[in-house]
């Protein structure tokens, strides 16, 4: 079964750091772009970042550049999001999603991050 | 603030059809593929349409997508209560070098 499972969310104080993980199974992880997307309470979906299959290039939403870092370990079939200097507005459910033809076709259930 | 604009809500009776518009610009919809997603809060978003008008395997043909210029449209026919959800368009923005989602549209089945 094709699956993505996020972990690492929780309650963090403002200014703190958190590292999210996403474990992939059921497909060739190293062959796909991977994305992080978030949804703040009462808000819409916001794309956060993605990276190439080999991790050689990364892309970020402008507002998060410098604070968030996306990375991957293809041997472990895992995607990561390192989040630093966290702010209240970073409170959201964070989803990892597999890239497919300029879209995101497989999504995890999400992990909640609360900054307070 | 999203660069892709959708109507906040649309509604129709069961069995009827709804369309959701997504308006962008030449840097996103105009020159890149559009995708559409269905999202029920608390669950994983679901891809409905990719490459403007293609459906993932297994998705019923009640869902359709189209694109013209800098706008795109999602159509849902034979509306069912299970279609009540939030719907988002998305596209790569070449100027921003970032993926952008639309503002989202809530579909209500009357």
C-alpha cells in the first residue's frame, strides 16, 4: 500500500525548533519530488516547500525561507522538515505529499504543530 | 495571500452540477498545469485532477477539469452529500518558483 506517515509534531514555545518526519512506503521514494504543505486553523492549504528526487534542489514559499529546511534520506525513504524560530503563525497541521506531474497525488494524514 | 482566486462557496441540490473557478495569471495557470484537490478538515487532501484535466485512476468521471488562458474550472456532476468538502486549485508559479494553492471553495449540497 502506498503510504505517507508524518510524525514529530507537538507543542513548542515561540522561538523554539521542531523537526518533522515523513515515512514513505509502497512506492519508489527516490523517484519522486516530495512536498510539505500546511493548513493553519480556519485557513486554506499553504504549500511550504519541496525538493527534487535526489535532493539537489529545494524550493520554499518566500515567507518561510531561512527558517524552514526541507531534506530527504532516500535510503531511509524519509522526508524531513526542520523548523526553527517558530512563531504562533506556524501553528498548523503539516502534511507531506508525493509529487506527481506538477501535482501532489499521495498525502499523509498530517501532524499537528502548535506554537504557544 | 494566495495568487489563485476561487469563490468562497458554491452550492447545489443532490444530483445537480457545480463548477468552481480558479483565476490566476500567466506565471502560474497561464503557463503551467493546474491540479485540483478535495479536502475534508481533519483528513488527508485528495487529488482530483492533474495536468488540467486528467483524473487519477479510480476517480469517477463526475469530476472534470478544464483550463483556458489564466483560468481553470473544476466541474462536479451528479452531486452527492459525500462531495461536501473544501476544494482547492493549485499550480506551479514560475515567477515565485513556488507552488501556489487557490483560496479554497466550500461546496455545500443543499
